[in-house]
C-alpha cells in the first residue's frame, strides 16, 4: 500500500480486547474498536455502562486501573469534560494557553478564543463567564493544541437546552474546520444523532450497536432515534 493511502485508511484509534475492572467487577469486557481518522463518533450507554472508563482508557488517564488490551492512539489528544476545569485564579487566555510555550502561543490562543466566540474576553476571569462560555473556553483550550483526537465526556451535560443547541452547532463547525477524530460520550440520543456520523452503544462491557448516521431524508432523525432507543432498551410509551 502506498504510504499516503495507508495514512488515509489508518485508524486514529485502535483498541483490541480492552478490559477494565474495578474491585473485581468487569466494566469493559474486551472492547474492540477502530476510530477512523477524522470521524465524528458518539458513544451512548446507560449510566454506569463504562463510557467514561472507555474514554479515560483511550485518553491514557486511567493509570493504576486493573485491565488489559492494546491501544493505539495519536500523540496529540485533547479531552473536554462536563466541567470546564478552568483554573479560577487565571484569566481566560492564560487558561487556554496552560502548559503551552512558543512565541506564537498567545496569538494562537487569541485566534482559538475568537473561533469559539470569545474574542475580546481574553482577560476575563472564569467566574465572569457563563457556563456555556466556560465550555467555549474549554473547547478553545483543546483547539489551540491542534488535537488529532478530541475526546469529549458529556461536555454539554450541565448546560441548558438552548445553550446546548448553540454548542452543538459550534462543535460541529469546529470539527468541520479542523477535522480531528472525535469521540463524544453522551446520554443524549438526539445530541448523538445531530452531531455524529457514527453512533456506538456500549452495553455489557462491549460495543453493542455500531450505527452509521446519514442525516439525509425527512425521517432520518426519527428512525435513528427509534433504533438507538430500542438498542438501549428505552421505551417512550407510558407504562
Ligand atoms: N475509579 C473507580 N473506582 C471504582 N469504580 C469505578 C471507578 N471508575 C468507574 N467505576 C465504576 O465503573 C462503572 C462504569 O463507570 P463509568 O463512569 O465509566 O460509567 P458511565 O457509563 O460513564 O456512567 P455515567 O453515564 O453515569 O457517567 C460504574 O459502576 C462505576 O461505579
């Protein structure tokens, strides 16, 4: 295979037989997963099904946890959580630049803030930003690192419904511009369908359903929603 072809088809993340357990209880039970470079994937599952455990394993931030399996992941990985994790004693720009150096860092940080709609707020304190703005700053902090892989664990879970809609549009736009591979953990079936091109359902410690999303067609959203709710064993009918 020619090197450039290999690069195009090589998955950004390759997991084989990933197992994780806590106190003898198996949470991930031999997960096999390939995330192609540049794909936007969402991961759904019931509370406690192991979504965050899987994300942390891919991020390499589960040191000391019992488990096995092989993982290949890119070098530049950014993680966004439900809580922005901005340092309250630093202004927004230094928060975004945390740990970065180089003489163009400040310029890159300003550009990232402008891209998420926070141009002009560089000197604000985190406490002066709304929840949605704090998550925008968290996205800017990820973006400025030019990640090949963006891992997002319920990044909009604490936001109100209208802010979430705006953040969906922003995340999708950032993805279209920069094309990192994205793995978005969410409880929200609609969020998964609106944002992702592929939706995975984690059940019994493995990937149960692996759905490619093609949003064309008038009833596409409703049809995917039905399939995903069924896979999750959730009924919208009154009992
Ligand atoms: N550090 C830990 N020590 C002990 N148990 C843990 C630890 N981390 C996760 N678990 C357990 O592993 C299971 C999966 O947790 P995880 O947070 O991955 O689930 P989740 O699908 O992300 O849930 P939620 O959607 O509620 O965030 C849960 O039962 C949890 O209690």
